[in-house]
């Protein structure tokens, strides 16, 4: 398949940013790509942080990312709801994340309203049985169940383990007999919405990331070119036998501008 790349969906963790620092060469590469006229979107599956907090973390280590270039599961949900006038959302997520769903034109978490959507994100700080049961009843009554991601658990740097969003989603799926709509990696809908936001088609898009199981799978699901970087999760995935399958593999995101230049010159 020939690709004429105009848009780039770039994974954040492990690709341009890792353990609080920018990947070597990432800031310069991003500047080169932007100067080259590519439409950029920076993707993350993290739904526990607001867009503002994520942008602050990136900029603090020299990665210049504009607000409209950041595409998270929360942004995907906002995009989806923008196409559903009159939607009434019951959000299972932190108070900070709830603010991402403005009440204009819809009711967010209003007890008197019958929800049309139940959106599950990072709800550790607010989840209790009454809220969980309310979500259960809403889905049983016809509300669409939306998952911002499906992680079963997460570990803190200190090694503590906690239930993650996917575990709560699974409980609601089991109790209601309904399947959730995933708006995070590796769903084709998430990658499709991200590509559409650039104004270019998936066939004009390249997905760049370190994770073959999310970035690679998601990119291929929409027919985009995929580029795997050998940073972040790459070594662990090689050991586990799940790396590979990408259209191209490079040492790091620093090599992506030169790769795209070579491909551009090779395109008939």
C-alpha cells in the first residue's frame, strides 16, 4: 500500500516521553515535523489526568504541544458527545475530569435526568456503591456504556496495586449484560476519531508508538501506516514475542523526520 503521509498520531508515553523526561531527540523531532507541515496529534491512554495537567508535564520537559494537538480518551468522549445533541452523561470519574464535560446543551451527572451515556474513567476518588448501582441501573435502562480505557489494574512506583478503570467497566458489563464502547487504545474508533480531527484520512496518516499491541494494532485497524520505535515498551515486547508487525521500525522518534522524508521521495 502506498501512503502519502500528511498527519501523524504520535504516542506519548515511551515514544516522546518516559519516566518524567523527554526521549532523546524528541523535542527537536517534533519541531522538525511541525515545520514540515504535518498535522500532529499526541495520543495517550491515560484518563486519570486532565488535558491541562498532561500538557504541563510535556512542556516542563521541553516538549511543545498545543492543546488542540493532545488527543486523550476524554477528548475522544467529548468529540463523540459533540455529535449527540441532548446527551445526558453520568460520569464515573474524578471531579476534575467531570469538568471536561460542560453542561451546555446536556446534563452532566444530574440525578433527576435519565442518563443517555455512562462514561467510566478514573473514579477511584469518587466511586461508592450507590454511584456504581446508579450506573448499573442507567445502563440497564438503555444508557450507552462507554469505557475510557480497559486497564485491569495499575501499580504505583512504590509497587502498590489498585483496581483500574477496566475492572469497573467489566463489573458493569457483567451485571448489565451489555458491552462497553471503548474510546481508548487500541480501539479503531479512538484512532479513527484522532485521525479525523487532523482533517486527513487514515490513508494519509501514520501512527508512531512503542507498543505493538496498542499503537500498532490501533493504527492497522484504521488502515494507517504504522511506525514502531525501539524505546519504551519495545524491549519487553520483543522478549514477550509481541513486537513487530509495523510498516517501519526506527530506533526512536528522533529518526521519524528522516524516515518520512525518505518515504516522501520514494513515493511515485
